[in-house]
C-alpha cells in the first residue's frame, strides 16, 4: 500500500510539472503549440500546407518540442513499466521506485533516453531514406511521426492524470487498458505515414510499402517481440 502511495505521489508530481510545461509553451508559443498539438493530425490522411509542415530536428524550437515529447513519453513509460513489468524481469530495477526523488530521477532518465531515441530515429530515417532516394520525404515522415506521436502522448498523459487524481481505477487495470491503445496507435501511425508519403514521394505504392516496412514495421515488430516476449 505504501509503495502504491509513493508511486502515485511521484506520478502526480510529474503530471503537474508536465501541465505547467505545456501551459507555458501554449502561452509563449501559441501558434507552434496549436500546429504541433492539432488532434486532426491523427485522423487526416491528406497533406496540408502549413507552417511547420516539415520539421527541422535540430532547430531550437524542435529541440524544445522534442524535450516536451521525451518528458511526456518518460511519464507514460514509467507508469506502464511500474504496473506491467513482471517482478522477475531484469527491467524491474529500471522502473522500481524506492523513494520520491528516486522516482523523479528515473522519470528524468527515461525521458533523456527517449530524447536520444528521437534523434536516433531521425538518423535511421535519414540513412534508409537516402538509400531509397526519398529526398524531402524523409523530413515529411519525421514530421508525421513526431506530430502524431506528440498528440497521442498528450492525450494518454491527460487520461493517466485523470486516473491518478480520481483514484477510481487501480493502476494495473489502467496500464492494461493503455497498453493495447499504445500498440494500436503504433500500427495506425504507420498507416498514416504510408499514405502521406505516397502523396509526396512520386514512387509506387509497393516501393513506399517496402520503405515503410524497413523504417517502421520491422523495428515495431522487433520492439514488440522484446516487450511482450
């Protein structure tokens, strides 16, 4: 019971920090916030010409948004890891919360790892996109990958926060509800990226599907195999 209370205190603190961070960005950069966290990006398969249509991964604004993305993903991963990882798994140590500040530190470490993975993802896309001669489609894919993921993580983190504040659903039940939603989104995002790439690449459907298999589907299946198995 004490461990659950400790976990709840850590996660509530993190959710408050994220709320303040999102609120600050919305006030200081309202236009960028509205574009990057536009929920229509999750359901619209047609390209729309707008500011921020293709992101520059190493620009100052994108680094800030990548940091917010990583902190939110770290929050979601800490919640899922705490409640889904089996006690006999070697990953238990990574998600174990032995104290308040230790919990905050593990959130920051998970977030930092997620931040590095964003640029590892871009490097991988750039390399494979160069081999497939995709040109500007590389930045288009990164933009769709990042924007759709940001919107989804914002929605999931909001949902988790409501559960934490209300205490109407136990953590394990909530984690078991969120995990299938996350897996569904990963496949859905792949379909979204596929159809948008078709509109900018000029290549055949089979060619783009081969590219998507290399950059999205194969890494996804590998990740799910290690996560589930």
